[in-house]
């Protein structure tokens, strides 16, 4: 008999998660999930308010006898990363996510699941709805547009919430408590090009990379996963120098905070070189498969014929772009000396997209637990892009969250975990952007930790949520709330 989410325990959190999956919530388009929260608060008779950015705060009074306990803020973000497999027909603006149970995991049909941070939203709603829980006064903060710009956290104003203890529910490793995170910045390059007529005597070939795992550009950057754009650029550089190919189209990746899983290009090769280029491409395909055999077992590298393009890039612009993609730093740049085993600084070649104004836009993202490390690698990427003829700019970036091992909230989190499960959780920092660093700028008195159930493959259609870890996450959250 097929199991459904409403068969899982704890029933309340799973029911709310399934309900959230029915509500479209792409980044910058959170109107429907905000309306869902407003209806929830009205139904439960809870106080709710919203700021100009769209951040929502729902408040719940203390349980009887807990009125003098400190106020606790539960925080999660409303948006989700919207990624799907290329063969899946899904409109994230209108269509619900379709979760299903696969053994010990909950997954989605061909799309991201939205457990990041939907399970945090669901936990907050379950706390707000359950009158049997023991806790002091609760504020549940739901921020907007975390995934594509931390817009809600940037816009948050002092005084929107009152609590001085904040539990961020946006982590993805059960049994680990996070007390710090990396800061980040984006570096974007605009490569202009001129359109030229397709040369006579040339044959069009489509080259494509697919089947990569992708994943989160911070948390998964050290796992040896392939970057589809880098793999494609590697062959384009070879083909340009050996066969004088002409570039007609190129695209790859999607979101700044996801490792690109797919990339493709249409190139023109002289008729007399077609068979040689295909033979070299097949050798390249074999070599890459060997290189990534352990980390990317379903990697696909394909070529095929295609319709003749309308134009090709001018030669100078094409090689500038190919050189930039081939040389662009990508992956781990340094490991932390403060927290052994943690990535300190990294960069992700995230996407390459052709724009309507005869330009290709390349997006990269840099992260570091050290502000100067973040700036250095971002400037290195900028320098490379400028040398290859691009117009380059940095985003505003966001700060990191400096770990505080002496945090009183951390002590409660560790002690309650030990009491429940008999062993100590890992305490560490995460190489991903959490909103906590921005909260500290507005609310410097905050004491915070971040924790959550186990989510693998976040930001990709392989995203999956471990069922058993949700139960442990919920039990830990409930005991923490009664222990402050």
C-alpha cells in the first residue's frame, strides 16, 4: 500500500508541509504563501503583521505558567528554489509541488521539493497551532526572497519583532547545530558580441552536458560535483583552437546559488572537419566520464545535428567568452583554519545566458567566512572577466555570521539534544548564506542557533527530505522551547 505524507509522524508538521507544497512560492513571488499565512492566522485567532517587503510575523502567547519565560523567535523563509528536470512540464508560478515517499525519503516529481525552507515553515505553523505545547511567548518570522537576494532580511527593520532568542529553521543536517555562516557576493559579467552571418561551408552541431547532480553552491561546493558550464567550456576551448569553430548559441545553469547541472552550445564547424571534431568529442566524453565516475555516475555528454542558426558570434567576442568560462575560478578556494573540515572560501560559476541586447551574461557567486577572503576571490573573478573584455559588477553582498561558542542558546540546544538522543550534536559553521548575519546588523542583541532535519540535494530536482530526521527535529524543537 502506497504511503502518503499524512500517514507520517509527527502528523501536524507533515500535514502543514504537504499543504505548503500546494502553494506556489517562487522567489520574489510569495503572494500566495503570504495569503496562506494570513488565512492560517485568522483561523487560529493569532496576531499577524506584515512589513513593506512582505515579511510576515505571527505571534502566539505563552503557555499557562510560562508567561515569564523569554520570547523566542522561530524563523524561516517563504520562497523556494525552482528547479526542474528539462523533460518535466511544470510551471512554478501556478502548479503545486508533487511530493511522494520513496523509502526513507520524501521527494518531488521532477522538481525541487521546497523542503528548503518549507519544512521550517511547517514546523513554525505546527508550533503555532498546537495548544498542548509548553513554551514562553512565540514570534514566528517568515521572510521573503531569501534564495535570490536575501531581500526580506535586508529590508527587515528594527522593532519588527521583539524576541532576543532566535531559532533559524533553515539548516539541512539533523544532529548538527550551526552557529555561523559564510557571507556572500555575486560577480556578474556582461560580454557584448556582434552578430555575423553564418559562414558558407560550415555545419551546425549541438553540444550538451546534462545529468549532473548540481546542488547548493555553498553546502555542496566541496563534494567534487561537476559544473556543466566548466565541462562545456573545456571542450569549446579545445574545439576553437583545433578546428576554428564559430559559436552560435550558449547557455547553462540557472540560479546564482545552484551548481549548474546542464549546459549546451551550438557551434559551426567546417564541413571538412566535422568527422574529426565528432571523434574528438567522443574521446572527450569518455575522458570526462572517467574523471567524474564516482561523483557523477549519470553524467550525459551528447552531440547531435541541429537546425542552422540565424547568426554566429564575431570571432573576438566568442574566444573572449570561451576563455573566460574556461579560466574562471570555480569550487573551493581555501579551507578554514578556524573550524577544521569547513570550507572557508569558494566561488561558483553559476550561469551563462544570452540576452536580447546582443550580450551574454555570466553570473558567479563567491562565499567566505572571512570578509576579506570573500572580497579577494570576487575581485579575482572580476579581474579575469575584465581581461576578457566584459563589463563587470559586484552585487551588494551580505555579511557572514561570526560563531559564538559561548552562546547561552547554544548550550540549551546542545543540552536538550543530549537529553533526547543520548549523544552530543555537532556544533559548526556552514558554508552557505543564512539570514542570521543580516539579522545581527539590525538586532545586535540576538542570540541564535540554526538547525533542521536532513535535506539532501537542495536546489536541485534531486532534493529529498529524510523522514526520520523530521521527527527528531520536531522533538528537539519542542523540548528547546520548553527549556528557555
